[in-house]
C-alpha cells in the first residue's frame, strides 16, 4: 500500500512539474531573439479589421518588415484566415500593410490561410516545396515562440528560428502577460496530447 501511495505521489509531482518546466521553456524562448537568415520570414496572423491589422498584428508585420530590410530573407509569408463576415483574410490584410506601409515588394510576399497556429504552419509547409523554403524565421508574440518553433520542426523544418515582435508601443499589463503564459502552457499541453508529442 505504501508503495502504491509513493508511486501515486511521484506521478502527481511529475504531472505538476511538467507544466512548470514548459512555462520556463516558453519564458526563456520569449526572451531570445534568434535573428537569422532563412528561406522565408513567416508572420503568424492576428486580428484584422476590414483590411487593417490590429495593433498586435501590426507589431508583427513591422518586425517582419524590419527583418526583410535587414536582408534576413527575400520572402515573407503572411498567414491567417478570416472570421465569418470578414471581407479580408488576415494574410490579405498583412500583405496590404507590408506593401503599402512598409514598401515590401508584392512579389516578395506569399499569402497562406489558416485559422489556428497549427493550420497556418501546415499551410506554410504545403507551399514550402514550390517556394523552395527549407528554413523559417518565425515572427509572432514573444510567448508564442516556443510553440511555433516546436510545430515548425514537427512539420519538417529542421531550421526554425523565432524572432518576436516588440510590443513596447502596445500597452500590455503584467496580468495580460501572465494570462498569455498560462494560455501557451495549456496550448502546448493540448498539442502534446493531440499530436502525441
């Protein structure tokens, strides 16, 4: 009986420790800007309003344009689908913003859909062969970096780097950041269960 109780306690400790370990990995990745040349800069979509990117999406697009101007890649892939009733996809809004506001050439931009992070990265993988893309420089929220790198590698991209957007101009409280960290831990746990990772 004592042995069973000890095993149960050990299992409980491990179950509680894993989310803590994940939170640490996610936090560490969020503080690491891996600016690196790649075949494509991939911007994960976010909300858009009738073709105009939300402040969060705009910060991601601004960072992608900065990386493009640095010469990190000659291709920018913008991702994201649309909600019912929307006139534009997130990818279309991103494309328009990059070409009109950041002077990124239209022929340097590739649009793909996807209503979730996983769907968007699957779409990137689907076009990768045609676009000769083997390595990715991923742009999203700082706390999103660990998950998108994990997913990209699971999709076969051995070289996947994360360069987070800066939110210095976006008012985000500590509570918001804490909620985002909890969300990322939950998302990673869900991904591990569904994908069997």
